[in-house]
């Protein structure tokens, strides 16, 4: 029946079916897989597991011995943390993970595993956590993955990304099951007193030990019944976050509780708004360019901006007339970029001529949809620890074209959540929450000019056309800046509408693929923002990787 349904869909959508076949024959298996998933109904239902599938997921416990005297584990509840300093004699009242009643061993617990009503640890979880902490002395707090649903019915695996402070503030994706060292609890409660909830604990540990002290263990550790487990109260989470921001002196950061419970933070802007240089490369295609420029002028409420158009040998009379019209009206400056198409070099040339403190690289096939898009991106780009920021891009059919860039699918990169509905919240609200990603597309990329210059701009020598945006983000990441995806900024992108896929372009693409893999090969093994349990050849959070999880120990990441 399933094959018959698939055949019927392909007959009804022959054009899409042929496009999938062409992509597959061209070796673009990730793109083909994403398009096929979209045709057959792209959602997260494919992750649902019945009892047999759940059994397979739970068959791979970590190897290792029982907890010894130095890694004794105590299981407590989050409520306990609000009532007592559990690093003292009060720890003696905690339930020992191994079920032994010895008061001495309870009091000597070095690892505390915190649960919450409706959440039960899976067999072996305390020992798995103890082993992971033993292998990673720098980590002070850890969270794992969970099964949400019934043992006898359907359950959804909740596979979380590596720790990201922005994401953790926006969405309660880490808890409520957490594990930490007893010494870390003592350190974070010494001044501020007992913690109030999971977010409070996470934020305090991050403040005291740094973000790198919080690790994710990509292993199923707990189960909860979807019918009995409620989400944390957004208002309470906002209050916890407000206290943390005030503790750090970030009094000017505001918090908005969205209708779906996501918390959106607005970081302050300087009183004198910095000038933003909007840089748009083009070669003719005045139909695309006019739509783009019209939207940048009429649908952007940022007051201080300039537009630079990188002209790559446009010849059409209507294009040249449009250039004259824009310059006469003072709307845009034209930066001549002659020669073979060199996306990276063109953008570098315009960046050198730009007068703005902030650079916004915009493709000529992109159009702004909401006036606040640039403000949302600039607020994030001006943060001292942030490098490149990118927007949520929607294609002409209202589907996700860009939800951040993932490393690894197909051995290269792909766009997260591609072809999901533009209104979809995304897996773990990944299309609603501002969060860290490995990279963002230069179809809409905003970065401070001095950060862009500090890493040498786009690498035009190695990546004239492809991968230059990902390479830029990865070099910014390596320099200590984080890359953020900002889904509150939404634009339309008619992807590659102005590209010509000639034999020469294909040969150039092959060279740039080889250069990209040579430079960033180790990072392509596993994107920390994409759980290793997901199918690496899809990138849509919609299918589990065959064979996951493998037996044996796993490390905190």
C-alpha cells in the first residue's frame, strides 16, 4: 500500500518527481531526499516509535562497570534543590541511584541526577552519566535525550543539540532531567542560595564555570508520558531569566514571552544607530533586482543604511537604465565588478567601499517581507561575542529555504528544515528560537565590518562561488565569534534564480567541494547543532539514522 501511494503521488506531481530524479542522478542525494520527503509529507511523525522500535533504541547501554566509591550517584528531584543545600548532610536523605540504603554512600555522592514529576530515568542512566563525567573532568552539568510517550504505544525521541546559551534561554530544551557534580552545586549556591528550577541551575553553572562546562550526552536517559508531562511555565522561565540577566548587569535586555511559550530577547541598540551597508551582487536580471531593491527601500525600517550594488558586467539596456535611475535618486551606489562571476570577490570589493559599521550581504533574488527584519539581525550582530547572523528564508511556495546551515549531510552542508512549511515551529522550536548554528547563508548575512575584516572577508581564492559563506562563518567561529540564526527576521528567497549551471560552473563547483572538504573535513563529521541520531543525509530532523544508537560508551559534547 505504501509503494502504491508513493506511485500515485509521483503521477500527480510529475514535475516534482522528475526534479527529484534529476537531483538523484546528479549525485545530489541530500537535495533529492529532502524534496522527496516534502512531496510525501514532511513532518516529524517519522520519528514516532512503537514498542518494538523503542526496544531497539534502548538496546545500546554504555559499556562500563558499576559506579565506584568516587562516582557514587544520587537521584533527587528538582524540588529538593529549592529546599536544601544538598552538598551537606541533607544529601543523606536522597535516594541512591543503585538502590543501596547506606547513609554513608548517600552522603558521599559526587554526581547528582535531578528528575521531575512525570519523568523517569531509564535503566542504567545513572551509571552512563557517571562514566561520562569520569571521562570528561571539565564538564560540571550534563543533559541527555528522552523518550516522550507510552511504552505500549507511540513515543517520540527528543534528541537535543549541544548546549547553546541563546537556545536554552528561548526554549526549555535541556531539562528537566539534569546531572551535575555535587561540587558544582555547592559552588553555584554559595552566594545565591538554593536554585529554583532547571533554567536557574543551568544559567548559574554557565555563569560560574562557562558555557563549555555544560555538556550534552547523546543518549536516551529518561522517559516521560506526554499526557502527564507539562511544559515549564513561560512566565516563570522569564522571571528566572530576568534574574540572571540582572545578575550579569544586562538590565537593558528585554524579554518577550511569545504566544507559543518561546522567550525572545531583545538586546539593546546604541543610541546612535550604526549605518548598515546593504550589499547586493547582480548581473542583469533586472526583474529580480528591482523586486529586491524595492523591498529593501520600502520594507526596511532601519534609519541609517546605504545600498551598494555589485555589478558583474551587466549588459541589458533595461538593467543599465535601472542603475542610472537608482544613482540619480540617491538610492544606491553601483560598484563595478567586471570579469568572470566571483561572488566572494564581488562582495569583498563592495565591503571595502562600504561606509557602514555593519555589512548586510543580500542576494538579488531575496526580498524583505517585514520592516523590522534588519533591526532584528543588527541587534544580534552587534553583540561582542557574535559574528555572522542569518535570517529565516522562505521560498516562493511558502516553504523553508534556509533555517540555518548544517554541516555534514551528504559529506558537505545543507539547510536545516528545508521544505518545511514557513509557519512550522521546527523541531524543538528550532524555527522559532534565536539560536547558534554552524553557519548561515550569504543570501542574507549580517556581520559587523570590523569582524568581517578581522578574518579576511570571504575567501575568493578558494571559494569564488560556493561555500564562501559557510567558510566565512566557520572562520568567525574559530576566531571566537558565534554564528546565530534569527528566525524572527523573515525574507523570501527565490534560490539560485539568477545562477547558470554550465559545464564550467560544474567543474568549478567540484574544485570548491574538494577545497571545502580539505579545509573543514573534521567539522563535517558531526555538526554539534544536529543530533547524531538524526539521518545525516536528510538534514530535516524528520528521520532517525539507521543503526543509532550504537553500543558502547558515549562522550559529553
